[in-house]
């Protein structure tokens, strides 16, 4: 066992063998040997050994534990349940084995059996937790039941009765048990009863979370629409802590609900269960003013009361009241707020919510007013006034962010914008002085200046200023050199490099972000969208692996979390874990990565290192199966991960999210259907009975071609939907979701090529079943298909021609679309070759039969059917075309190597010396990345060329 722990698996196997020579039936040694075999890649031997031991139904602890470890490593948790089922039969009173059995069921989600195992445990050892394990398993059955009716009429009422029994017998001990009771009542929508539990004696046990009882009461009052109670409770809690924002919201919601219902407090008794109720605007206004007065006495400044006042003004305006309640002018209130909290980084985000209370005509005045109160000092007459300490710097930063948000920078001319960029960078560099003592992992205080400058340059780039984008990269690289762990710099660099078609620097940037766990799903799209499409195949494989490893381990990890939750009685977390797992399983990104990964593997391997058939088999792909949950696809991407200070009308909107999800789904459908069509090719190539025999329907091949034809129709439909979608000509914000590859796929002709290739498959199949003697027209049709395919592929190649990077008026311009077209060309030619090898497998037998006939008849010539010459011409033309493309790529490589970037006279002489250094780095990175892409594409095409040469029938 020590050897296994140290990772020395071979020694472990040897030691186990020695032991087994002496003691033939030592179960545990056999299992340890199996673990060693499993870890050295001999899965089949390991499984056989393990099953040998398992068949003896061992009951010693060591063997059971070791087998559990082995099965877990094999990803076969269902075998553990069988193990302990047998052990429990033999040792029926073992608390330990019963609880292992329960946990084994939990790993595979067998809720019904968990319920039984929990009760069996409780019978042996009447401990409360076991009883409630069983109750929880009922709730899990209700959650997983497809039929909501069943869960509300059977599982939940049964769970409720089980808990009530314990309540009546006064056996409730732990907080978790009360939580569970509350959870059941809530799911049964018995809110009144749930409220009574929380407010009653049992509720006293709810102590582990702050305000746990109050929060639960509040939730129930809301469900029951008991606004007086909501209001009184919120009011009471705000008196305790006037900085708790959620209760301000509830307080306002309930006040306005009560006003709309014209509720009046009863004359004699209490206003409500929770005490005094406010039911008029006057009371609300007074209450907020009192909170502000109280705040001024407090030892530390609180933001809540001041923001609550702005929130109240906003709500009153929304209801059409102007200033009749004398709450003050929002502009003045925001100014006062800035004076109090301007040096806190949260000041901007606090005010951002309320800027729409300002009239646009007041924007510039408001910003000037804020600037006037910041202590800035200029060294000389015409120089920029700079902050003397971090507080002043934070205040100034807040104002700059507000200026961007109010659209003041957007309205400027190009010259003004460039002047602002200069000023911001000056302030950025000056601010670095305050951060000299910062650790590598800390951000510099002035980083936002640099980011804002880049945002302004991005505006200029989108307006057609080509040099601006290089300046963006230069400034970001400079920023990153001072603040190496600033994620915003990295994310923005990733986006811009990708927009320019350079993927190489991105891999390193992304891995330095050190994305953890769920982030592979939320920001993984930044990587996977571009890697393959820019020709970095190796990096694409790697980035898909990152993501897939996370998605697959999520399955395993979630079961462990659930087991821990049972052990520690954190029942309310269990449904959350299950929901989390489902959310990840139906993730859009997961489906995309799975599909693209398989297409990529086929592209790199099928018919190169392994045959197409083997590749498809190893991925266990079949054209009939579709494992994407189309109805439940969840878009888990974080589209606001990049900071943006844009005004609402320029920022990413709900509408953009919807459209982006629609576009991603359409593109995924096209990709998934393409993959399934390719996976159907090998199955068609198997020998087919001649047409007159009865067996065609039985051997299943005829249904295979039907599958392909059905998929083709679906592909046509998906392509039509895609084209309709693109007619809307949607423009996402520059930092919003990146568009898919769909537009390029249609415009460069790859789509038409790929669909006509699959139609060709259908024709060849027909030729195969009907034989060569039949109609000549089908042969002619195939001949024409070959011709038009070559024309289409040549046209696609023409769209790949041109310089990838060119120097224009002293600036660089990249053409990523040419790179994307080249990548599509490689993919399309690969599909053409897979289809050709199917044609080849059909025509070869025909040819050898004709030659046999020729020998029999001793004739000097049997007329060769035209389809052979068509096919031979086609293959020759494919070969010539591919060779031409390879030559073109060699040419691109030479041009890219010869590009002398040093000689670029960057027109903007304003560049400082240190900026020039970064500009060189940036342009070098882009050049090297393009070079790398072209090399990888060239290598792959050469391998494909070799497969074409084998296609001579």
C-alpha cells in the first residue's frame, strides 16, 4: 500500500505477487495489485482481478475499502453498491457497512434505495441523522420526479409526515432537522405552516447563520403577500443595522404595496405580528431622514442611508411624483455622496445606478463640480494637475469613470480623444509612484487610467483609425508589466489579439489568469472560440481538454459534495448541488467544446494516423445519436467579465445576450450535424447485397443511408435558419460576445462545398446499390458533381489569397478573415477526402470485376464506364489544387518571415521610448502567431496531400 501511495505502481504489483505466492487467497493483496494494474494502464486485467475478489463477496474492511478506491478510479461507482449490498446481507447489523451502502447509493443518485438504506440504518442504530437521511432522500425523489403532481401528492407529504412524527415525539435535536422541515413545507407551498415553524419553538434552533430566522420569515411573508409584516420586520432590522441594503429594498417594496392597497393600521391592536408598520410616503421619507441623522453619529461612515434616499427619489419619480416630498436634488445629493465616499473604489459603482436621475444637460456641469473638490496640484503653469496622495487619486479616478459613463468622452473629436488618452496615460504613470511597495499579486492604484485610455483608443479603432489598435496593445502590455496579475488587462489583451487573428500570445495570457473550476465554463469561450479557427490546432486541442476535464470531473466531484452534505447535515445545500450539476451538464459551452473537439480530432487524425472508421469508433460516435440537450441548453458565459464604462445605449444589452445565444445555438447545430454526417460515412462502406436480394432491409445498411439523408435535410434547414439570422446584420458591442464563425462559413463557400459533398455520398450509394449497368444519367450526375466540387473548392481557395499582414502608411493591418478561410479550406478538403475514400471503396470492387470479365472474354478492351474517368480526373484535380494551396502557404511563410517590423516608422512620434519597446513586442507577437498558424495549416495539408495520392483506383 505504501508503494501505491508514493506512486510506485510497478513495485506495488511485484510485492502483491510475492504475497500471493505465499497466501493464495489474500483478497486484499489481489485488489491492491489490481489498483497497481489500473494505474499502469492495464484496465482489463485490473477489472478481471477485481471481479474475481468481488464474486467472493468479501466482508473484511480492507478489501472493501480497496475495491471502493479501485472502482472509483475506474469511474464505475455502480459496482460499489453491489459490493456493499452483498456485505450488508452477510453482516446485517453493521452500522458501518450500512452507511457505506447509503453513500454508495448517493454517488449514483439512487434516491429510492437511499431512503430504504437510511431507514434500515435507523432501525439498527436509532440516531436522528439516519432518520433524516431517509427524509432527505424522499425530497430528492420529489425533485427528480418528472411528474410534479407525483412529488406534491406522494413524496413530499410522506416526508412531511415523517418529520411531524419526530416533532410530536419531541425528538428534533439539530438545526439541520428544522431546516429540513422548513424546506419540505416551502416546497409544498405551505407557507403559513413554515412561518409557524420558524417563529415557534423549533425556530430557536436556527442559529448558525446570521439573521437566519428573520430571513426565512421575510421570505414567507413575501410568499403570503403579508406586506404589513414585511414592512415592520424590514423596519426593525434597519433600526438594528442601517447599512443592510436588501432590507431597504423590501421596506420600499412593502410601503408602496401597502399604499396601492390603501391599507390602514387597525385602531386598537398591534399593527402586525412584527410591530409598527409604515404605510405612507411621508413616513418613509421621515424614516430615511432619521437613518441619515443617526448615521452622522456613527463611528464609521455608512453608505446605506444615503443610497436609500436616492433609491426613494428614483421610485417616487417612477410613480410620477416630482419633488413634493422635499427630498432634495439628486445632483446635489450625489455631489455630497462623492464628497463623503469619493476616495472609495465603490463610489463609482454606487453612483452608476443613479446617474439616470441627472438631466443630460447637467452632465458637464456635474463633472466640473466634482473635479473642483479634488485636491490636485500642478507643478507648473501649463502642466496637468496631479493628485498628491492615493485618496485624491481614487477621487479623480471616480470622476473619470463617471465621465465615460455619461458619454462625455464619446462625444469628443478624434484630436480631443487622443489628448485625453495622453493625459490618462500620464496620470497612470504618475500613479505608479503610489504603488511602489505593492506586491506582484496586488493591482496598481492607477490601473484604471490605463484601461480607460485603451477604451478610448478602441473607440477610435472602430471609427477606422487603424493605428489605434496597436496602441491599445502597447498600453496594455505596458500596464501588465507593472501589474502582472491584473485580470482586466489580460482579458482585454486576449480579446484584441483574437480580433487581430493572433492566437499565440493568448494561450499564455489565459493560463496566467489561472481560471479555476466554474470559470472554464464562464470564460472558457474566450479561448475555444478562436484557437481552432485561427489555425492553432495543438493549442485548440489543449484548450478543449482543459474545459472537458472540468466538465467531466464535475460529475464525480458533485457526488462527493452531496455525500459531505449528508454527513454534516447541510441538507438545504443538496438540491443546490444537483441544480449546479444539471446546469453544467446542459451548458452550451460544454456542448460546443465536445462537438468541436471531435471535429478537430477527426481533422488531425482520421485517415492520417488512424482510419476514419477507427477514429469514429474510439469516440463512440454514431450518426443516429444526438447527446446535446437542445431544449435545456444553458448559456453560462459571463459576457460582462470585461469592465466597461459605456453608457447604457452602447453597453451589452439583454437583447444582445438573446441574439448571441440564438447565433451560438444555430452554429452548434450546423457543427453537430456535420459531425454526425461524417460519422455515418464508414458504416455505408460495408458490403451491400445486390439489389434483387431480399436482405437489404434486414442488414441495416439501407436504414444507414436514410439516416444520412435525414441528417442532410436537417443540415439544410439549419443552414437556412443561419442565413436568415445573419440577414439581421447584428453588431455586438466590441467587448460584448464574440460573433460565431457562421458568417465566414457561408460567405466563403465552405458551406455549399460541404453540403454538396454529402449529397454526392447519397448518389454514390445509389450507384453502389443499382450497379454500373443501370442508367447512365446517375454516372453523369456524379461526374458533374465532381466538376462543380473542384470549381467550388478552387473558388474557396481564391478567397484565401492575399497578404495576411500588410504594411499600410506605416501601420500594420492584419487580415484574420483570410486565415479563417484557410482553416475552413483545410476542413472542407478533409471532408472531401473522407467522401472520396468512400467513393473509392465503392468503385474499386466494380473495377476488379470488370477486369475479371475482360480476362474471361479475352477481349482486348471492355469499355470502362465513364464514372471511373470522372473520379480519376477529380482526384488528380484535388491533388493539383492541394499542392497549389501548399505552395501558396509556403509563399505566405516567406513573406511573413521577411516582414521587417523594425522599419515601421510609427507615425505617432508622441510614443515615448518605453512605449516603443512594447510596440515592438506586440507586433513581434502578432507576426510570430501568424507564422505559427500558417505552419500548422501547411503541415496538416501536406499530410492530407499524402492521403490523396493513395486514392488511385
